[in-house]
């Protein structure tokens, strides 16, 4: 082989950054080392892989993009190989890139990361947050090793380990005419304005709950933030539907009340998804086993509306 692993890393940094200078800064080396790596790989391939544009950086040719994809895949396998190799002599060691559906991250990640940190201090978790569509995409591209997300958005080719059920529930203002109820039906909300969580594939799920019983809710506000959504409900703009119920949602001092919805609806499964090629990765399987054990011990029960 006419190039080294470091040179592959330098080439990958140049491709991702579109700049020799930015790649050098990221890798904390000289610009000449990045340039030498790119030149070496171009000589090996026998073709131009980057076009140098004065004052603008570098742009990969079509062949350069293809070579970059091969290099990125190789580097990913190298990372997992190194992690598994270090794990042979003892506790699992290495880095796991973990995606998480953003609205659930403040509630799902802390107990899981605490359990991993306490039990496996040699495992480092790099977290990437996003909506469900993004979680599906980053799993598909290999940008993350595993993702905490809902089952319905996981592609068939990925493995999925369920952690808990997340039935829908309602938030209503504390002064609502429904405030004396212990539970609600979707039909109880047909004349109440709605504040919608507006992230890809999530808003559609909530609206389809009403559509299934022939109701079209009146959406008065939309937000991508769970915190803003809760604030709008507390400010009496309307009700909201969610699936994750945090302990703070049960505190009436927040200005809203959390109530279970008793309609028979599809109950989403929340869990951890990963690519089948990582089935034998020590770090991936340790994190999955830790998450499953935490779930079996009731570590996520407080996020379900029916839990005490």
C-alpha cells in the first residue's frame, strides 16, 4: 500500500472541510502534510481528485467524491477494528457515535449515559441529535453507530431493540375546562386549539391520531421546541399531544396538566437502532445491553404517562 492510515485521515479531513487550511487546523498538523497526503493518494489513483480554486479552497472531482466514500468507509471499519481490539484485554473500550431523536434527548440520554459512564468508563459517547428523518439518514450513511429513536422510522435493514412503549398523552392548561378530568379521549379535544410539535414526521403522527377518529384539530401555534410547546400550553394557547412525559410534566406548578389519552391508538415503541454489521462490535453491543438492562429495571418508566 502506497499510503498510510494517517494520510487517509488527512484526505478525509480535506474532503469534508473543502479546504487544506481547515483540514490542517482540524487535524492539528501543517498544511503541507495535508497537501502531501492528497498528492500521494492522487498519484496512487492516477487521477486528479481535487481541483484547487484560488482563494476558495478545494473542490472534489466526481472521482474524488467516490474515492472519499471508499476512504470514509475504510476509516469507519478501522475505528471499529481498533475499538474491538482494545476491548479484547478487558472492558469494552472505544467511542460510540450515538444519535438521538432530539425532543426525547433531555429525558432519555441522562440516565443511559450515567449508567454507561459508571459501568464502562472506557467507552466514550459522542451524541448527535436530530429529528426522526435525520436519525434514519445518519444510520443509513454510517454517520452514527446507533440511534435512540422510534421504531416506525427505522429502515427494515437496521436492527432495532425496543426499550419502552410511549403512548400519546395530552397537555392541557391548568385552567382548562378539562382540568378536572383524570383522563381524556381525543374527541374531548376537538374544540380545543392545538399547539403542535412541528418536526419532520412527528407533526403528521399527532395529526393522524385525530384523523383516525374523523377530527381535524385547529393548530394555532407550531414549534420545533418541546420547551416552547410546554410554555405555550402553560400560557393557555391550547393543548398539546406528546409521547414522552418527564417528571416535571407531572408538577401542576408548571401551569399545565398531563393526562393520559384512553383511545385505542397505535403505541409507538422507543428503542435503539443499529446497523447489522455492528452485531459483533463490543462497544455497540455493550451499550445496547446496558440500555436494555436499564429498561428492564424500570429506568425509563418515569417517562410513560401511566407510570408512578
